[in-house]
C-alpha cells in the first residue's frame, strides 16, 4: 500500500504531525487514504469542500476523571473518553471499550473506523467511540457497578438518544450496559434508547448479542459465494473467545465449518475434533473464566500460552475476533504458507498493514473489519429503531434484517472495488463506499 496522490500525501503528513503520538489512529487514516486515491482524482469538488481535512479531525473529544471505590473502600481513578467523530449522516454511534490498553489514540482509531462502518450499514448513524483504561478483569459485580455509575455520571452530560448512543465493545457487555443505563435514567429522569446492547426486558433488541459474530459469517458467506466457494467443510481459526468470537463460531459451525481454535489474551486452545462451543460459552459467558479451562474437560485438546501461535495452525479461513494488530506480517505469511485462503475480520483493525499487503499479494480473500464486523452496530441501529417506535421485533425479524444488511454491505464493497478499478479488493470497496456517503453529506451541509 503506497499513496501517490500529492494532496493526500500532504494531508497525511499534516495529520501525522497533529497526532504524532497516536500510531493506531494514523494507521487507520493511512489505510483509508490509500483506498481513496481514485475517488479524489475523480471528485475534486470533495477536496474543494475541505471534506478530507474535516473528516480526520473529530468534531469533539471528551476526556474525564472516573473516580470509583473498590470493595475494600479504597479509592481509584481511571480516565474516561468519548470521541464524537462525525455526525454528518446521523447521531454519533459507537461502542465503549473498557481495557487497560485504552488511550486517546486507540479511541480515535476506533471512532474513525466507525464513521465508515456505520455509513456502510445503510442506517443513519454517525461515528463515535468511547472507553476507559479501567480493567474489568477480576473485579466484583459491585466494583463494576461502582465504576459504570461514575463513568456515566460524567458521560451523561454529552450523550442522548438523538445525539450520541454508546454501546458495548471489549470489556463492555450486557452487565456494564445495564449499570450505565440505570445511572443515565436516574440522572436524567428519562427512559430513552440512549444505549444499545441493553437487556431484553428493558428495551434491548433480540439478536444484538449474536449480531457481530453472525454478521461476520453472513458477510463472509457472501464473499465466499462470489468466489465460488462456501464455509462447508472448511477448517476455521477464530481468535478471541468474547462476544464476537463466540457467535462467529456458532454461525460458522452451523454453515458446516470446523472451527479448531479459539483464544484469549493469555493463550489459545486447539481442538482437532472441532470446538465444543457450549463449553466455551460456559467458561466465558457464565463463569467469566479463562480459555485454558477448556482442556480440563477435553483432554485431547491442546492449550498453548501466548496468542500469536494460533495463526500457525493450518486453516482454510481465519476470523480474527480479538483486538487490533493481532495478525502481523509474519503471522500473515505463515497463514498463507499453510494454505489459508480467506481472512475476514470480526475485530477492529486486527491486521497490520504488512499483513494486509500479504493477503492482497497472495490472492487471499480479505473481508475488511469495517464491512465484515458492521453487523453489530447495524443491529444497534435496529435496536434504536425499535426503541423509537416503542415496539420489539422477534429474533427472526431482526436476524433477517441483519442478514440483508450484510448482503448489501458485501455488494457495496464488491461494486465499488470494481467501479474504481480494483476488483476483488473489498478493503478499497468498503473504504470508498463508506466514504462517499459521508463526504456527500458533509459537502451538502457546508463547512461545519
Ligand atoms: P469481548 O470483551 O467480549 O472479548 C474480547 C476477546 O478478545 C477476549 O477473548 C479477550 O481476551 C480478547 N482480547 C482482548 N484484548 C486482547 C489483547 N490485547 N490481546 C489478545 N486478546 C485480547 O469483546 P468483543 O468480542 O466485543 O470484541 C472483540 C473485537 O471485536 C474488538 O476488536 C471489538 O472492537 C470488535 N467489535 C466488537 C463488536 C461488538 O458488537 N461487541 C462490534 C464490532 C467489532 P481476554 O479475556 O483475555 O481479555
Ligand atoms: O466496533 C463496533 O462496531 C462496536 N463495538 C459496536 C458499536 C455499536 O454501537 O453497536
């Protein structure tokens, strides 16, 4: 990947200078700019309207203190973030990440990706992301509640059902969303769809829990079909064992694939007989345990320390569903050498630029994150829709809408890749399709 267009190169340099300590954000901008070269050459009006200068600068970045008390009465302080990146096509929308690695640059890369992802969903949602460097691991329910209430006490000043609607991401699931929703309602004295990923008894949507993983497989199925193949009988690796990984595994298995490995941040399991997903759910969803507990039950499965080793297992399809930059150039080369033909991304930006170059150079079918994992936020959009209408659809209705959205996202990626002279490059197609809609909206709304 190399940018040649002088205007894009100059703007990238200025963006690097202005955000010099945010490597993940620069990585995300560079990838999008690389794909946009042919658009910029055909659309000088978008350059003249200053769309690109504005799109790389968040509309608003909020950072705040989050004090909380542990079970021993000891005070702690974490840092909270909400980056409201772009509201051209709808209210700000995006998840909240709770992980010790969170910093402003991470939240900005995620918020930037979210702009284009949300645009691809066909629903009216702008881009945002939030989070904190709080580590939920090992905390009691009471400590989690204490943190979530403090976080929302400040965040509630900046969000709203028609303004900014947060949701889950790493470390934020139904439990955390419940505590945050309760606190928002108490402070604002209004019951509105201000968060998505809520529990079913209080305005959550059926199929939101499954949506990102299912959506990833719906997108991947389309990509495979367009290239004359399918999941059936394929060997699949899935990194992570959280929300996205678990439901990607469920759907891939239902399509006849054999998932042989999953992981967490400590290590990975390899089960040549195929992953026992009920056991993984029991360990991760019910007990909040570690993936290595799997081999206590399945004695012929293997556990290995370290997450990178998962990519050395021979496979047909790799579905990275853990975190950013989890597949580097070296791992990508090993995947290709071992016969991997497809990489489709459940996590956000899981492949380094060197890994992507390796996929593209070797004809690997590559489903980029902002298209392939858009099913989660798309179903969040469906949850917002149900909340506005004050009704609830069945699981089947939501799942069918999700399925159709993922089909239309693949179509947009495929068609735009062809239209701009890069057939089969779904990353370029996703970036172009996501960008054009937002750019047209920004141009039409003037220099704001
Ligand atoms: P969860 O918190 O449910 O699970 C995260 C999983 O990834 C865990 O298995 C975790 O292991 C592992 N993981 C997290 N950080 C690291 C790390 N630094 N190194 C190795 N493994 C790690 O999160 P989700 O499943 O919701 O999110 C996974 C990915 O999918 C993220 O990139 C997220 O941004 C993306 N995503 C999520 C969506 C959603 O709807 N939830 C929608 C679209 C994208 P451990 O338990 O050891 O931390
Ligand atoms: O990265 C993502 O798209 C998410 N974490 C889901 C965001 C959402 O608003 O549902």
